[in-house]
């Protein structure tokens, strides 16, 4: 992937700590950032990491922006000169009257000024208390305002770290709460690298696990990923967002698990000549899947709907797996390819599912070479505990281990270092082990 | 040579991992070894379950069960993960939970060039090699001459020499190799004063930018490193801690005590009633002793040259929300 932003790329728009994935599919495509709509005309051809300034189209009120390449993001602190500060907060009283401007004054100010520093500067000058506040509090205030009025964003290249972070923040329910630390361990526990044939069953990470595995299989290597899923089309969002070159993406064979196994065992991927439509509806009506989706939807209700739709906006219309004309559809050749890969046996097995992992593991483990590792991810511990007890007496697996992770971020500032106040509590569990002869 | 490629069968010269009831041992497959007197004798490996005649492994499949006089076990091909659990410790080492996060945070994929100091026991180095091969390369440095030499030999014995260059060097005093200037996609530091390595990391990372990570057990090291990173124009400076716990699974039979019958008058009412029945659960429990701290991971991005800021004293990048309410606001 080149270093210049080009049409067709997935890009990440980063505005302060907020990151958003966007398919940059035409030169003047628009993106919504919070309540702002930003037209990206002009970013095409600029190098990644460039900083852009948001320019209001008319007044700030309608929140429509165009962009302009900037030298660097100017910080409020550098633009606003604060002369005095208090030494502590003992005299500060929050009586709601410290601001001299009225609410409507502020509205007018916001829509009339073009610069964040003008707005914030005026607010500060009309505050009775600001100059009594400690430097630390003033600083914090500016940072908070900056968040609100920040006028710059950067365009960065998506990669596994960034995509995993964005998807987890946006709606962890959609990726089964698979947090970045746990994701990183899935990759290492099964020794995924540039070689070998790796088997993945994934029924609900929006392509995140496939993206992770394919990224470390790498470009211009020999490794292959066989990506099985229960649906009609695979979930590929994260996979596509990685902007993998064609050659690399082609080494990920995505197949419907029913068709691929039917092809492997019966030499034919449809149910006795019954055609694709029926096969499709069979999978679509899969009651298990339905149910899982519903639970999921329920969970994600809590999430900010607005943002939610945004990710989908650019990511959903993707798959080209539909049969075209009379020609055999691509999925048919994929099933044959999958069956051939399975014939040679697999070097690893990863399962990240919504269903009970037991049957899926029992079936897929038979394709794994002896001595090779497997890992199963599940968002709750009970199904894995059950599976652990089932597998323990068996002779075909060893070194079973059930683990969970804990991760905490830190604020590191001189004299003010402490763990961050919120922690991402939710990540699931991993059951790992080795397949034996 | 069993570290380089997937293998199906064990050959002489391989290092294999013996898995014996939750214990792991790394073992070199040699028919004969020297005894104390310097004579070649048959290689017999002593395990808690009895002696293993090493030559019997040759030609066997990886994943095979091996019978010992007092039990049985399995032989596995080494992976960086299994190696981290069995390698000879010459220093403190980094383990898989941190290693996994380091690899992901450094954005490493096949083809990347990564610089590491210090090499230590090579636990992380094996995982770095596996991630960047076949087109990428790991440059690893240690100022302890003997360690650097052993590491070098080990990589050669493991068949990994093509993917790694291990050198003896004090990277804080001398920087990384001049030849590495502008060559690295990522720099990793696990040494006592990582902040002193930041300027060298800056020099080593490519013009188009890259990632930095440092692993430090103490928060004071982290604070100094974060300041140095900021001063040298790194962005998105983040510090985190990752811990993994193993859950012990068992089936537990639990007595059930019935109290409902007390609502009715009955003939007998002993003071101490026996539980009335039993029920069974599958339970997962955290072990008594669990890792509580390994080290802090501090990561950062070095942007491409064309957007690298001048050295600025500014803590915006490492700030984060925190609960204290602001007093001044807009009254809206
Ligand atoms: C804790 S060990 C690294 C362990 C390693 N990460 C592993 O997983 O095996 C730290 C190493 O850094 C080396 N070291 C310390 N200061 C150094 C310096 N200035 N230059 C090069 N190596 C240094 C030490 O000799 C030691 O071997």
C-alpha cells in the first residue's frame, strides 16, 4: 500500500482521540464526525498522516465543513495566552454564575466565530473564576474545550491495531467483546505466521479475527487462511478495511461451513443438486444464528446508535460472492479450493463463535495436523468450561488451558500518574491446546 | 532446526518440547552425548516419569504419545510460545501475554524491520523473528558480551540466522548501528533506562514513521520514557498493563440445604440438619496465586518526517479524561 491517500482506500480519520474508519470511495465523499459533516475533497493524493483543518462552509451553525491541508494541528494552549492562575481551588464556588455571557450570547459566539481559540478565549475572558483556577485546572479546561472545538484531523492508514481499537470502542458486542490483548494472544497461541494453512471458524467478529490472521500471514508469503462462516456471505468488514493487496486477500478463502464440508465429504457443495437459492435460505433461516443475532442486537441497543450506523454506512456493501449469470459463481470455486486445502490438513485452528463451540470443535479438529495448536474464543466462560471438561479425558488433545485477560491503561503525567478511571472490563475467554496423533 | 519450518517428523538435531502432565521440557534430539569423562554415550533424558531414550524419538511424528516407565507424555515442535516456557533463563524474560501485545502494538507483519535491545534470553526475539519473516529482519543488541554471543549461536542452531542479526553493543551509549538509521519499522526496548534509548529510536525509525514500545517494570521508568517520547515528537503515547490468568476448571458437587420444610410443624426438629441433597456445577476458579504485575508497556507512534513537530513541551497526547468536574463552563 502506498503512502498516499487514494480513492478506494479505507482510511482512518483521527480527530484527537476519536478514530473512525471510512471507505474513501470518491474524491468528494463526506464523513460525519460527531454532529459535523465533513467533505473530504482535497485529501486524495496527500500523504497519510497529513493534518487537515476543518473549514466551515458558511457559518458554523449548519456544521458543514470542507478541509484544507494544514502544517500542523494548532493547540488551543498555544493560541490562548493565560496570564494568571490561582494556587488552589479553595475560593472557587460553582454557583452557576461564573460565566457572564448568557446562553444565547454563547450560541451567537459559536456560530459567528470561525476559530476555536476566539470562542474559548471569549469564554475565558467573560468568566469570573477562570483566572483564580490553578494552572492544572485551567489546563484541563482548555483540553476539554479543545475536545469540543478541535478543528483538525489526521488521516491515517488502517492497520490491525487501529481497526481493533475502533471496532471495540464503537460496539464491542459486534465483535463478541474481543479486546485487543485477547486478539493478540489468539494470533500467538496458535503460532500463526507467514507459512502454513490456517483454519478459522468465525461467526461474529465482523471479520476482525480473519483480518488479524491474514495480516500476520502477510503479503508475498505462502500462508493460507481458510475462513469458515455459517452465513450466506462472510463478514468481511475488518478484512476489507485492512486494504490488503489482491494477492494477499486471495489467500484468504472464505466459505460457508456447510457448503465447504459438504464439498469435502460428498464432493459436491450443494445439497444433491438443489440449487444455491435453497442452500442459501437454509443458512439464512438457521434458527441458532437468528437467536444469536437477536441477543446481540439487544446488547448493542445501549451503544450510541448514531455512530453505529456510521461504521455500517461505508462498510456494509461489499461482498461480490453473488452468482453472476450462468457462470458458476465464485463461491463454488472457493468451496473446491477449501476442500483441497482441508485435504492437506491444517497447521492451526481458531474458533471464535457465538454458537456452542463443542460440535464445531469436534468436527474441525479432525482437519488439524498432530502437534499443532488450537484456540477457541468465547465471550462467556461457561461453554468453554464445559468444553474443557469434555476434552480433558480425550487422547487427541493436550495442554488444555483456559485463560482470561485483564488490561489497564495509564495516564502518565508528571506528578499525576494513575490508572485510567475507566477500564475496558469486557473481554472473553480463550481455551487453547495442542492436537495429538 | 525445528524452529524454522513446520515439520511432521522428528529428526536428529531438532529441539523438541516434551509435554508431561502440565510440565514442559525442551530437549535436543541427539543419539549420543558426552559424559563427564568426555566419552560419547547413549543419550538418555531423565524425566519425573522415568528415563527417555532420546534416539527413540527420531522418525516419530510430532504430536506423538511417548511411553515412559511411570507415565506418558507427548512431543511437540517448539513454537516461540513453547520456547518462552522452556528456554534456559540467562535474564528475566518476557512471556507470551506481553509478547503478544508487543507484536500487535508494534504493527509488526511479515516484511517489517524491527530493532530490539536488550536481547536477554531471546524470549521476545524468537517471537519477533516469527512475526516478520521471511522478508523482514530483527536486529537485536545486548551489551552483555556473553549473552549476545550465546543468543547469536542459539539463533544459528535454531536455523533462524537468516532473519536475525544479534550483536554485542551498548545501545544507550553508542546508539544502534549507523547502518540502521532510517531503516526500522519498529523499535523495542527492554532495558533499565529506556528513556535514554528514545533518541536512538528516533534515528532508527524510517522516514515514513513507525512504532515504539518499551517494557518496564517500574512506573518511574515509564514516566521518564513518556517525557522523552514527547520531547522527541512521538504521538499517541500510551501506557498499559496486560495480565493473563489461568482459570482452573473442575466439576464440583455441592450440598443442598433445604430450609423450606421449617414452615410446617413436623415431628422431629433437630438443631443440626444434614444437607438434603447434592447438586453439581462446572466451576472455574482463579488460582490462589496469580501474576499481579509483569511490566508496563509504553507504546508510541513516530509520525512521518513531513509531519513531525518540533520538540514541544506539551502533554496533550498523553492526557486522558478524569473525573474532576470543571467549575467554569458556559452556563448552557
Ligand atoms: C530483561 S533482559 C531482556 C529480556 C528479553 N526481552 C527476553 O525476553 O528474553 C535485559 C537485557 O538488556 C541488556 N541491556 C541493558 N542495558 C543495555 C544497553 N545499554 N545496551 C544493550 N543491552 C543492554 C542486559 O544485558 C539484559 O540482557
